[in-house]
């Protein structure tokens, strides 16, 4: 033991001991030859220590129990550019060189530490190392992973470069005893073994002997295959299944590419966001054994499928399904579920807290969760299958996709690659962190797991995480013929991963893969926050960074402008559609001048959104200045326009997160407003989305006034609060105070609303809302002018007219021009209409507005609205001589100029 290993002082030694040896990891092993550490003293000497059995400890001020010790020499040139780009957050760290004689491949399997000593040989600091950089540098791998089937054998491949030993344990069935154990052999970080083809359909787990930084011990971890394509209930074992087996294919599965609904352009897309269990849990027209699962979509005569068919016929193109991969939070074994007595809950008062108490009491044992708790990404969720063991989940998922495609709807899968449910060497829901501990999860500069994305943030900046994500997307696109992907917290994923994924998906062909990859659409949440904010971990897939990629991101600018405030502020804050300035609700948002200005500012933001949220679209703002979309800002200073193409914006006012649209309107509008008026606002908000350039997105139930009893976060609120009723008898309003955890701060304002019978819509209100929603979809798909595919087309054709300082508050007038019969300045897109003008009037009363630029046209009310069941919209009128539009209160009126 060298004298230089004496502690600087007893306190430093005690700190190491009290926290457990190497409780942090502040140094980074970046490449085979480079280690970075934030040590400031240039006279410091740094040594690397390793212990294969993890026996290092402090004793009498000395580091003991190590197998090897290597001096690291300063690298005065600093980090190479390529390394600094991959690890920008540590670009200022000092760099040390690992001698070329060191067997790095062996050392990464050990407990590791670096320690610094001053010029007098006193230890200054000691810490563990983060290894993703060196693992990528030395062991990045593009070969086969998971199970590879051939005629005679099945080969298993596992990437685990830090593992000391790997075995595969085969079991007798989903719950039977151990049958046999096989040792895998390692080559350059990949472990593999070959077994007879006859072992197909057996069940197995990997046993990985590996040093785990969370325990500072060498652990034997039992884990599923990260590339599993089949699982037992709750993922306790991996099912060795050939995903291409004919026995797993529904009839005509291989021909489904020929039956896919037509999609000429991504700009033709409209999206309906739906939770699988919500769709049928309360649908008595579905067989009781199929309710709440994949098979419900195959019940063609069910109320739910009749409803989706209506929307499809009207023009809806895509159904977005909330997470449907293997997630934690719901037991796959239905026999273990607990359920409330809904008949008893229905007897309780609408403002009671007893309903939520009953739901919360069993919420960890009931069949409900949104599913944003990923365990394994590549296998369908067992609780949605008739049998979680064996082939059912695979076959039934495919049947679901097939059934939706056959009624004209493409299927979007909600993927959650930004975090994992669990980590550590124990627990069935931890998989990736058992196999290569510390690699798949993003850690902070102290070595602690980042949790800004909820928990256990993943690190797509690491090569094999990026690869796993892309491989998984290809699995769902090819093996399940999924038509699109929605990325949860996309901003926590690197832009490079998204672009690689897009390229891989678009390369799929019908001839080779049975899939036309050019029709697969990608979009996600481009929020920029946490440790990745402002490119701190590399260029991330944030809203602004994704401009020009053709990948969509959710447009919170138009959402907040229409509704008012934001989901994290006071729920009573009003917006453009909910009465700001025009019909205040009593919540103070400034004086009359302030609210009038705020309303005009919101109008600017909405108009940019209606123009595809383009960063270069020029609008005459409420001040009279001509401004690009990127020059118009939200109240927090963010640019409103950030896209380069309309297909890069997902325009929405509600989603599964936060309150439903009906509930938002109920909170923000004055309490004395009639239910008739609230229903009109509901439709007007949806119309703003449906008639916008870009991709409109609707939360399931927006069209039937869906309520969650004002629950702002129903992820675990059970079937009771998440009910969808496709018989249209109820909208689920007033079924009790929403669960305390996320809503108690608002109970005071929620309770009187729930108890007021005038807030509850009737069946006639629900049916009228559905009719109006179908009408607005029909209007969107009646003309390609509502679905312009390029920024150039929008910039040339779309104009806003009620703008500048003299604008009429609460009115947006949008025109879209096509080639006129006698002029050829632009290409003709619409064979029926040469001009479209849409007037959005959010005012409580009828408004007349004169637009001189729109005089002398031959405009008439759109035929769909002429035949609408909404009597008010029929009163909309246009006077050609003056260009006067008269539109009833809280109405979106569409005028068209038919071609002669």
C-alpha cells in the first residue's frame, strides 16, 4: 500500500464510510483512454482503482481491498471535440489518460474508483465512475440481439459488457420449476448461446453476475430479455417466441398492408387519443370477457366501434392508443383485480368525497392505469389480453390493429422511451438496469439517477439506448403494423435518435417488410426542461430543435391561448374561448384594458397556430406590426411559431393530461353561464383545432362533452372517473370529487360546480355536440385548403383579416385562397371551392365585421353547415357589397366560394 493513500483527514474518511463506499460517481470514463473529473488542483495526482469482487473499502484512512491501481496522467489537450459534443455538460472537466497497457475490457466489469492526492500524498477526494462513454467507445454493437430463429436452432444474444458472467435459466412453463441452466459465452461485450429449435415456446430468464453501483456489490440479477417478444403475466419470465410464426397471425394478416386506409399526405392526418380500457370498460355491447382489452376493437357491432366508424366516415384518420406495451401498475392476472361497486357509488352525492376514497383505496390493485410506467417496451401489455401467458397478447394486438384499419383508422402507438418504471438489481420491473447497471439510465454529475421525466430517466445519447429505441420502433412497425408513434416527453430524447428512428421507419417497404414506412407518422411532446434543457446533454428533440424534421410536436401555445393560463396555473384563468375580457368569471386577471390586451395577444398566438404554427409566417399583430411567428411571444417569452412545416405542429386544446375540454370550460367560464353556452364553447374550441393548418388532435370524448368530474390527472383514477359512454346517456359529470392527491387544492371551487344540477348536460346536449363535431370534421375534409402541406402554400394562401389596433375583440377571420378560374398565380388544389373564409366568434353575442378585402366575393355558408342540426350557425351571413360577415355568438362559421 502506497503512502499516498492516507486520508486527508478523519472527517473525509468518515464521510466515505457513512455514505457507503463510492456512494457517488462524479468521474466519467469517456473513451478507452480518457477519464474526466472535475478536480481543480493541477498539482493533483489521480489514480484508478479496481476490485472485481467489490471489496474496496476505507480502513485507517487508506483505500483497501482493490485488485489493481493505475496512475492516470493529465491530458492537457482536454476533451476531443467529438467527446465534448457527446458530453457537453462536462466539457470543462479536467481530462486524464488511461495507460495503453490497461486491460479496459476487464476493468469495466469491476468496482471502480478514482482518487486524487495532493503534492504531499494526502488523499483529497475519491469517487466512482460513470461508464457509458467508454462502453460506447469500445462495445457499441450493431449485430443481432434477443432471440434469432433459424431452421435448426435459436440463438440468444445479450449485450452486457460489464457482466462477469451470464447464464440463461429455462423453466417449465410460466410458473413451473427450473428445467436447465446454460452458460453464455462472451465476445466483445455480447453474450450468446445456441439452443435447439425445439426449445421454442419455453420460458427463460437471464442470470447476470454484475457489479451494481446502487448496492456497491457484485449481484446476481434475474432479468427478462430486453429484446423479449413474449412474456408471462407481469413479465416474470420471457417467452421464447418466434414473432413471425404463422400461428400468431390473424387471418389475412400478411395482406393488411393492402387494406391500410389511404393517406396521401401527413397534412391529411387528424388524431383521436384513446385509452384502451376507457374504450370499452363500460360498454355493455362488448362481450364481458373482452371489455377493457384489445379484443373489444374486434367487436364490430359494439357501441364504441359504431362511434369510431362515425368519426372515420366524417374524415378522422388516426386513433392514438395510450401505452399498450408491458407496463407496471396493473396486475396482468385479472383474478387479482379489485373493483368498486359502481352501483353503490352512483347513489352518492355528486360533490361527495366518498367516491374518490373508494377508488383510491384499491387503485394499486384495480385494472386501471394510463401506462406511463414502462418495464419492457417490445411486448403488448398482458392485462389487455384475454390471457397474459402465451400467444394471446400478440394475436389480439394484431387483431386490434387490423380491426381499426378496416374501419378506416390508422393506429398510433404511444411510446414511452424517456424513462423506466424501476431500476436496481432487485424487483421484477427492473430489467435494463440489471443487465448493464448505470448505462441505460441518465445520471447527474454526482452519479444519481435523473428523475425529471417522472423516474429513472433513460439516456438516448448512449449508443445502445438509441439502438434499443430504434429497434423497438421497427418491431412495432413491422411485427404489429403500427401506423404512427407518439413519443412521451420527446424532448428528453436526443434529436439524433428521433432522426435515426425516422430514417429507419421510412426505409420500410411493402415488398420487403410488409409495411410502407413512408406513411408512418411521428410526433411527441417537445417540452424542454430538466437536465436536457437548452441542449445540456446534447441537441434534444425539443419543439424548437425539431423544426425542419417533419416530426410533429404538441403545440401548447394554441392550447393555452384558447383555454387560458396553462395547466400549472390557476384553473380559473380565462382564455380566448372561455370568456377573457368578454365575460369575466370573477378571477382577477387585470383591469379591463389589461384583459382586452391579453385577449388580443391570445388572438395573435391562435392565428399563428391556425397557420401551422410556422416560425416564418407573417401576421399583422394586434399592435399593427407585421411579425413572423417566431417574433410573436407567449407571456413567458417563448416564441409562438417554431415550425418549418404544418405537419410539425399538433394542434390541441385537451389531451389525457389535465382536465377534459368540457371540464376546462366548466372551470373557466362564469358559474352562471348556461349549459347550452358551455356546449357551444366546447364545439368552438374543437373547431379551432379542426380547421387549423397542421394536424388536429382530439382527446377521446371531446366530441361527446366527456367529463372526469374535474379530475386534473386521472392516470390512476380508475374506471369510475375515466368513464366513456358511447351510448351517449351520460358524460360522466358529477360522479364525486376527483381524487385528493392531485385535486384537493381545487376542491373548494370544484365542489359547488359538481353539486349544481345546471352544469350537467342532457343526452340531447351530448348528441348535438357529436353532430357538430362530425360536421366540422366533414368540413375539414371537404377541401384540401384546410390541409395545406407546405409552408409556402400557407404563406401564400392563408390570410387573417380582423387584425391590428382596430380589431373587433373575440373574432378571428381567416381566409384561404385557391387559384381563381381566371388567374393562375398559384396551383389549383380544390376542384369545388376557390375561396374559403372561416369566422371564429367567441363573443357571447352575434357579431358583424366588415372586411373590405373580402368584398365582392360569391361566398355562401358551407353546405355542411347549411344542413347542420345547429340552428344558430345557419343564421351566419355574408354581404358581398361591403364584405360584412354576421356570425352568431360562440360560433365558427365557414363560408365558401363554389367554382362556376
